[in-house]
């Protein structure tokens, strides 16, 4: 379509509804994802403190705090173990924070306070019904200090597991998809909608496609239709594209609104919504369409 012979018309503006819906959906979809990301980034605190003949195991995640104290004299065994293949029985299992009862194929059920890493120490105490599993950063130094009752505090290695990174990147990816998707739907789509009249055709550009409608033999008039059900397509503020029942007839809608605009009838039935309907219909007439200036305003709900 040659630029010199084409007139381009913008659609009717959608008004503030698009911005309102954008921020509402952004809040509904984005806030839970943002909360999940903050939970992932929130560093839990786990310590194993040896002092005064006791081992105090403490964990803190947000407002949740747990603490258990073992008398070292009651600990019968402390051995290094690989904590692999465990299943949570009761407690909390999040990337970097495994606190509660876990069952392992080789060592059975344990009460565990760890960062979910594999290299652990299993403690067997006469005061505990199940062994206790911890993951100090230096297992050998921990066991040496434990038997010597040396006052010292250990913590897990603090390395982020692959699961933590995968979860974090997945959440970020979903957040970006939500934000850019909403921007595309509520701002890019209405901005792309336009009507180009020239060379005997009406070319309608939408978000994802272009539609060319030959104007020879087409009748055009202002119209407010009887609104009906959607047959296909989608409707967002400022970008209504698809097939609807208007005036009880299947109508292809390529508009910013569907309750008023210009109706084209020929080889098909089309509803468009130019911002300047009089100039638009004059352009249609110059390209071979038959225009009826009188509007049909018989819309019923």
C-alpha cells in the first residue's frame, strides 16, 4: 500500500480503564510472585553453639524460631553422614532451609536442622527418640569441638543449592513474563491498532496481524449494535479483536470498543471504531465504498 495514497486513522481511545486494569492485574499477579521472591532471598539463620557442656541447635526463618539443647554428656555418637534422598515427614523444607523430621533410605528418620546440603553429622543422644542431623560447615572441626566441649559456634556452609537457583530464576522469569505480557496487552496492543485506507482497501493492523478488506461493494455506516456473545477472539480495554454476535449476526470486530463505531457490510460483516468517523467514512467513499451518513443508534442491552 503506497504511503502517498493512504490515510491512517487511530481508533477511539479506551480511556483510563486500560491503566486501571493494568495496575489491578499487576497487583493481583505480581505481588504473590514478589512475595515468593522475597521469601527466597530472605536468608535463614541456623547455628550450632557449643558452650557449657551443651550443644544448642537454633534455626530462624522470618518470625519462626526453633531451638533444641542437647547435653553433650548424653550424646553417645557423632558421625559424619551423607544426607541424600531424604523425604520430609513433618516440618519445613525450602531451598536452603530443611528443619523438621526427615527420613533417609540409609539412616532412617532423623530430626534435622540444616541448609539442605548433603554433608552432615548425625548425633545419637539418649535423651532423643530419633537421631539429630546437622550440617556444620566443617564436620571434622565440629565433632572435635563437640567432644572437647570447646565453646564455639558453627553454621552451615551457606551455599545455595541448585534447586534454590532454579526456583529463583523461575520466579524472576515468570515475573518478567507477567510484566511484559501486561504491558503488551494493555499498552502495546491498543497502540498498534490502526486503520489505513487507500488503494481500494481498508487495512486494519492489530497486535498480532493485519487484515485487508476490499472496499468495492462495501456499505459503511455509523452504528451502535445490539451486543451479543463472543464467538472467538479476545477483548481488552482498547483492543477488541475477534468474532461477536452483534445485531444477532456474526460480526468480525477490529476495534477499540465494540458498542459503537462504523459497520462495514459486504463480503463479511466488520465493526471498526475510528476516532474520526466522518473523515474515515469520507476516505472509505473515496476508495469505492458506499457510505450512509445517518447513524443507526438502536443499541439495546
